[in-house]
């Protein structure tokens, strides 16, 4: 039973978990991202994470291929950084990647409860154990790091999880935490509603009730340590500085769309594929022993009638200090509202269908173009 729980937690972490109208206003018109100025010729399988190095090359992690490499757009050369394993400079899972003060790169290896550290050239140098390593329940309840600021402080969210009498229980909200790694002092900034009910476990089955289309919050971190949380219930930005009181911006307009029968089918199919892929990855990385359990999905007890404004829980901050918020749009392809420091929409970018945002460099935007075989091609664009 405990192996089954471990696999489920690993699967969720590997794939990012299960994910007031302004009638008188209209969303800002979105413009297209500029055409790419470079593309890597060799495809990837994904999901992908990347970090730009100071020489303009990128460190890329491919979850499906279990591959970590440095790629150069100019020469098209790729260099393997590390390999899957338990050695002193190896990895088994990469849940997050960040550029740190001094231009080194840290990679969170959840299954081994440690960080893999690369130097500014992308060479693997060492690993460092996380606090609580060796205690599965402590690791489940610790804040899962998602961002670092320029001072090296960690930002993550944690959900209270317990497992007693053969049943898992989860809190209905997560705490968003800022941690100083020098002192390990953790400050709780706010709470994030989770909407996901605790799954039911047996040796052969994991039963999950899909939340449908809840109004999830999204958040991100500025280099100076300010945190932006955009509340999904009414599309309101909220800011949390380092010291000082939080403040809220004005509610923002967004597209008003109903939840259709096609939306419901898409949601159920998407969660099923995501969980099956996560379980396969967890099994391949050694998350427990024995046969993998089957995943069974239950529909929400009541489906929402309206799609929420926000379509993802991660906000990326570009080098110009704009927060890219993934929001609902009326046509295919992901829309991003770009918010300034006051929470106002100052621009809007629309990506083509089957193009995903991966991150930013000093002057660039990185995306992945997905072809008809679901292979991914990494592209670099000028920063708008």
C-alpha cells in the first residue's frame, strides 16, 4: 500500500499535479509572438524544462527520454550533462530547474530527495540532500520548491498530507512558503486553494475524482523576491513583497466561456493520459516495487458551468519584469496576459496551437513546437 502511495505522489510531482466577471470590459487584444530566430534541429520527446546559461546555450531536461543535455543553437551541438542513476552527479527525476546566484543551475531530484548542482558551463558538479531526506512523510509535507529569487531564497507550496488506517487525507489548500536556505527559516505568505480530493488507494487501483474546471490560482516570483498570486475566482492579482504588507490590484477582464460536453470529455481524457504517463515514469524511476496499480477516474459530483480565467498554475516573470499569466481565450492556442508591477495588463501574447512556452533567457523567449508525431522542437524568439 505504501509503495502505491509513493508512486502516486511521484507521478503527480513529475507531471505537475492534476490542474467576478467584468461584463462591461473586454480582454486586451493579443498579438503573436515574433517568429523564431533559431530552432534546434534534433527533436525531443518532452515534457521539457530548460534554463539558459550565460553563454546563450541551454540546459534541457526531457522527462520521457530521461535525458539532461546542454544544447547550442549556433552549432546545433548537444552535450550530455548527466545520466540517470544514483551516483554523486546523476539523477532519477527532475521536478524543477533554476538558475541560481553565481550562474550555477540547481535541479530538484524528488525521487532521491536531493539537488543536482551544475556549474555555469552546465557541467554536473555535486548533489546536496534536501531537508527531511529519508523520511517519506516529511518529504510529502515539505514545500515543493518551484522558484528561486536573485538572493537564492526558495519558493514553494506544500499540502498537508497524512496517511492513517489505509486512507490518505489532504488539506483543501496549500501554503505558499518563502524559505531562506542559509537559516532554513520558512515564512508562509498565503494559501492557495487546491480543489483536489484525496485519492483512494488499494494495491491494484488508484481511484481519483477529477475536480473539473475549478478556479485555480497561479503564482510566480520576481528576482527581488516579490511574489505575485493571481486569484482564479475573479482574476485578481495580489502581491507579496519581502517584508511589508500584501496588496491587491484590480480585477481583470477575461473571456467568458461555458463548460461544454466536449470540454468535459477533453478534461477526463487529458487527466487519464497524464496520470498513466506519470505512473509509467514513476515505475521507470524505481518509485516502489511490484506491479503498477491501475488508475480509475471519477467525474466531478457537479461540473462547473463556466470555464475559469486561468489555465495553469505557473506564472513566469520575463527579464523586463512582466508577469506572463496563462489565461483562457476563445480560439485555439495559449494566450498570456502580461502584467506590470501594479497588476495591469500591458500586453497580451497568443501562441499558435501546439506551441508551448518553456521559459526566458536574457533577451529571448523559448518555446516548443509540437509536430504531428508529438515530437518537440525547441525554438528561440526575440523577447517582445
